[in-house]
C-alpha cells in the first residue's frame, strides 16, 4: 500500500495568524483512514495514550481506526485513555531498576535506558496480544510482537516509523553531537532492532515526506510505505484570544536535547542584543550535560527562561516558534504553534516543514546553521513577528 502526502501544497498552507483550516484537517483525516486496514486491530506504543508526541501519534491512529471501522482498536500502551478498550503493559522490570538506580545517584545512560524500555515493553506487549486481525506497532519496540502476531495468525503486521529511517537518525544525531558534544547519542543502540522490524513489516506508516524520502533513499520499496499524516490537537486553535506580551517571545516546545537543536537556539538568541527578546524553553532536560548547558546559559543571560508545563498559554503569547531539530520525523510542537497562528522557523530535517508556505507562515532553514538561524530570528524581530 502506498500513498503520498499532498497537504504541503501552498494553497493548503496557512498564512501567519491564520492557523490550520478545517479543510486541511478533514483532508488529513481522510488520508489517515485511507491507509489503514479494516477489521479488528491492535495498536501498541510505550507512550501513554495521548501524552507527548508518541502518545498523540498513538491517539491519532486509534481515532482513525475507529472512524474507519466503526469501533476502536485494542491499545497496548503505557496507560489507557477514557473510553478506550485497552491493556496496560506496565512498567518493565529493567525500567524500574533504572528508576531505582537513578534515585540512588547512578543513572543509566539515555541510550541504555531507551533500549531497555523499548525491549521490555515489546516483550510485555507480545504476551498481552489478543486475538485480532491486524497489528500496528511503533518502531524500536515491535520485534517480539511481530513474532506473537504471526503465531496468532494475524492477517497483517505494520510498523509506525515515528522518525526517519534510523540510519538517517544516526547520521543526524552524530552531526548534532559534533557541533555540541555535551550529550551521548542513543539511536545506534537500536539500529539492529529497527532494521529487523523494517524488513519484517508488511507496511510502514510514515507521517511526512521527510520520513518517506529517507526510506526510499535506503532502498525500501515505495509500495510498502503508507501515508499517515499527523494533525495538532484541536485545542491548538488560531481563533482563541491572543495573550498580550510586552516582550518578543521566542518559544521552543519539547525536550531540551542536543538533537532537538536547543543549544543551537540558545546560542542564536544569546548572540542577539535585543533586550525585550525572550527565549521560553517549554520542556525539561534528560541529561546532566544538557542541564549544565542550559543553566550556564540562564546564568549568563536572563532572557533565557525554562518553563515546563502546558505550552498552549505560551504559544498564545508567542511572537515566534522555533524548532531547529537535527532530525524530527514530524514535529508536533511547531505544528501546534502553526495551528495557533504563530509563525514558525524549522530545520530542513523536520517533517512538518510540509506545512510551511515559506515566507507566509514560516521558514525552513538549513539544519545546524547557526548564522542562518540567528539571522532569521533577528529578521522576524525587526519585522514584528513577520517571517520571510
């Protein structure tokens, strides 16, 4: 099954302040349904349903399957949402051990922690698979479930690739680490597992042209790729009243990590002298190296503020949203900003660049280019938030 996303055409992309139209959302939802199977389905993911980027992705899959089949799938995930027929995989033994070691001051590396969580979730979910017709599992956490589904004679097994092909992810993370060697990288620990899943899946769901093109570049046949475009939650809406701000607020939403481009963004803002410009980092760090980098920047520049929590109030007061990731298969955060009518700056390696009408609602910048990012933020400031 193959489908290509046509939602990036300029006549579908909104101008700054316009948000994302109902027409665009209906087209995206129709494309979601078109690529999904009919019949009893199971979807699985380590993330809690509706929580974070993966959880939102999982929720969109469940909703699309419900629209297509008239009833929801069985969800196996970190937790289940209200009204969803689901099963909780529980906290894996190794993950609990990692939490215990961390509380004693001996945290595991992000790479080992990620590998352990995904591997043990996969094994736990495989034991909980019910009788069904179709399995849809997320990459990096599907091998054991694929085995179990075949034994249960499922009609199809499919993989959701939340990011680009992992070989590209590894290359892009390496670029980020060369530029800012303050965190260890993790994707290489999952390569073998991901390659096995790619080879075994009947189809691979991709959320953007960026992801799709990365698989084609690695020799995966187009006939095995199915489009499943993603949409921001409806609560992100440009019709809501804007919150006035006396500052020019540049907002970043997401994990504070090197591969997300956060150090690059901090350096760009620090190089600008505008006293009423402020960088709001809506998220938290996951490593000591990142924490030291951010806290040092805050100590040197009071315009840098870390404010975890609900991003919506920050976006309603934002002049600009920046998402300078070195690799992001889609990027819910900048798409949510766009839905709120906030202009965005994203990198070439962010999948939601499909939604950018360059110069009208945002700009797509070279990945990892500090000068280009600094100049774009400066130009938006001088233009009162307009881009292009």
